[in-house]
DNA sequence: AAAGTTCCCAACCGCAACTCT
DNA sequence: CAGAGTTGCGGTTGGGAACTT
C-alpha cells in the first residue's frame, strides 16, 4: 500500500494552530461537517493537511471533549482498562466519554505510569508494572486488585473511603472475562461500520441496559459520574449480543 | 535573578486497516 | 479482486511552562 503524500506537500503549514485557524475549522465543520478530511483544508481554505485538521478537531476543538484534569476515578478506569487492553488507547477512550485517546495516552505517560510505579515500589506487588513495561504481552483479565488500589500511597482519610469504593469496583471488574472484551470490541467494529461514534455506542449500551432494567441497581444516570460508566462495564457481561 | 532541568501536552509521523472504484 | 485513496491508531517529539539550584 502506497502511503498518500501528506504534510510534506509544499505550502502546508505545520506546528501549533492559531486562533484564526481554529475558528475557520470550527465554523467549517459546524456548517458542513467533516465528510472528507482530506478535502476539508482545500474547501475551508486552511493551509493544513487533512490529517492535521482531523487531529486538531478530535483532540482539541470538538465540543464534546471534556476539558480539565482527570478525576481519580477516571485515572483508575484508565489503569484498569489498560491492564486489560494493553495500549489500546482508542478502546479506553471509547469508554471514557469526553476524553481522547491522545489525552489518555499523555496522562498515562506523565502521571499514571509513575503512580503505578510509586505504588508498586511501596508494596510487595512489583510484577505488574514490569509486565506492562516489558512491551505489553497480551492483556490479561487476571490481575491483583492490589495492583490498582495500591496506587497513590499516601492518601488522606477521606480518600481512603473513596479508595475502598474503587477497590470494590475494581474487584468487580476482575470478574469480567475475556469474552466481554472480545464481544465489546466486536461491537466497536460493527458500530464503526455503521458510522456510529463512540458516544452513540455508549448510549446504545446504556439504553440497552435500561431496557433490561438491571440498571435499577446502577444508580442514577449522570454523564460525569464515572461510577455510572464503571457499573455499565461491570454489568456488560450480561449484555445479550446485538 | 539567571541558568539549568524537568514536566507536560499539542502535534507530528508512520503504519495498518478500512473503504471505494 | 486489486490497487488507490482515506482514516484511525499508537509512538514519539518539540517547545513552552513550571520548578529547582
């Protein structure tokens, strides 16, 4: 497969985006959508390659993106899913509404890796990080709950109660077997074919669960409540094949 | 206050998968 | 079915901000 020439084309701008460029991209997508990224720069008048436009939009300008720091719960979700998926950032991002794969990747490399390391150094559990570092063997569903809950070693007493809740959730996550992810990823693939985006997929999940009524035990729906999504994952094992 | 170092994140690169003709 | 074009993903990097000496 011959790679299509991209930014090396003369005349295309690289580097940080200016506010004007952002505005052009936003207004163009708002009025025309982004059917063809490659044609978008030409049509919108931007001196950027389509790839750069797509990245700028998906990682920064998209209004669906949740800005700001990651919550403790989000970080724990990343750690947990990472231990299951390996470096499947896109798969993890699909399960953290409003977060991008790039963002998650950055958080992992800047915070979570260290956090895990610090945690593992202070406990008897030092093997997991080594396994992760050793270039990601196939992700496995069998891991110790202490691997995750040990992260962040010096917690305040208020955080301790939160940690115990997280530990409980994480313990539940361990119960999800590989077939869940196989099926979920298959759903992702099918959803892509149907042009569903990840949010629609998640909505599909939640409405499906509501239909099944077992969401009754999952608490109230709140887009920003990571516990909600965690519970969705936990109960997804019972999801009938779509 | 200045120089050096570390941290963080937006953006780029290259590959692979997917879609279209 | 093959090949060209397009999109998505993960790895990596450049440079500004924050911190330390």
